[in-house]
């Protein structure tokens, strides 16, 4: 019971930290004009709640001894050629200094397999002291939110913010957040050298099921409403959510693998025709036709953070060609809903089998 409560405390703090650093807990005006909102006002008011949530998690963690040996991951430096990534690294080093334990890119940018669809996946690990002092936390958070402009500078359709962890989270690491296998393709941008990360995973609980069913519910509600009026931003968000389902499905089965490997592993559990919606989404990703408009490129250059670019793309962004949207209408919608139901049935059957044994 104690560890279950600890898991809930950690998940709550990480959700709050993610939303706080993304600016989601701020009013729209504060996000739009973030340079004029000083930590002593808007940021500071919220930081006390995040710091309090972190403190509750750490207090409970002191009493936990799970006996799990840490896994040591050898992290290589980023050797890619993206100027945006190098500019982001410089800003993080200069703005955050000793508050930042490390900054890492992963996904296709980390593995060097970028395509036109690629966004910038970046994990920031902070010193524990950042979350222990609300003044420090608010100052750091405002700087991280400003650095988010590099995410939309890399990809104007970026739909998520930085991934946020503290050093303490590496001692009780939630694989539902990022599977440990993801670190095989992680590349360090701060520091820009080879080093090790020692990670002790926590035992997975009901959070893995909740993550799967929550995303399945989101997609089940969204899929029937797809039409030709969808813009690039919302199409990419939809496709990314669809292509996350294999990993979430395997997580719920107790298999934590990288997103890249999840496709081949999960597809082997279903007939080829049933898996076709995932294949179609992957094919659109490989041949992604988006190129930013002149107005979008101007916003990318002048924005103080990611918020303005994101709002522009979400509200009045460009629309993809009809032949691209046509691939996810009609039978694709029905087939994807069927696949989601089959995943749910398989999970339910396996849970029943486990309970009986």
C-alpha cells in the first residue's frame, strides 16, 4: 500500500511539473507575454504547489527499500548537425547553469534517423534543489519556458513540451514516463560528453493500464470526427497519438520497449489486415509533406516561446492535401477503432488469466 501511494505521489508531482514547465498552468496572456511576467508574480504563485507536491513524494520515498539494483546507461554526446539543437544546448547551459543536471535528446533526433515528420524530443533532468525552493523553481521554470521556442523552431508542429525529471526520479524511475530502452538512443547535449546515468526502476502498477485506456479513450472520441478540414497540426497530433498506441499496449502487458521497437513487437500479435491502420499512419509519417508557410517561419523567428507558434498552427495552420487526409477517412477510421477494441479485449483476457493463476 505504501509503494502504491508513493507511485501516486510521484505521478502527481511529475504531471504538475510537466504542465508547469510547459506553461499550461499559466493564463494565456502570461504565456503569450512571458517576458513581462516575472518569477515574483505569476510563476512564483504556482511554484509553491509544485514544490509541495515534490516534497510529499520525497518524504515518502525515504521509507522505501525495494531492493532493485540500478541499471547503468552509458550516454553518448549528440553528434548530429542540427543548429537548433546546438542553440538549445547553449541556452540551457547559460540560463540554467548548475540547476541543470543534464539535457538529452532522444527519438529520431537522438538516433540520427530524422525525417521531415520528426519533432524535438528533449529530456531535462534537474538538481533536486531546484524543486526544494519555490523561488529557484519559478526562476528556472520561466527560463525553460523561454527555451521552448527552440522546440517549435525545430518543428513548427511540435505538440509537446520538454520532458521533466529530477535526480530523485532516477532512484525510483517510472518506465511509463519513458521506457528504459529509450535511453539506448538518448544523446547528451548538456554536458556534451560521454557519461553514465544510474537508473533504478520502480515496479509498474495500475498507471500503465491507465495510460493505455486514457489514450484509447481520447482516440475513440476523436477518430469519428476526422474530416477534410483538419489542419497539419491536428493531423500530426492525431497520427502521433495513434503511433504511440503500440508502446502503450505493450507497457500494459508489462513489456517496456522503445517506441521504435514497439511496432514490430506489437504487430506480431495481430493479423496484418487488422494492423493496417498503424501501417498507414507510419507511411504518412515517412512521406510527411508539410513545409512551414512564410507567416509561420516569421513567427518561429520572433516568438519568445513556443506558445504563439503552437496557437497559430492549431487555430489557423495550413491544411494538408486532400489525398493525404483521404488515407485516414472511411475504412481507416473503422479499422482503427476495431484495432483499439481488440487491444482492449486482449488486455482484459490476459488480466483475467493472471487473476485466475
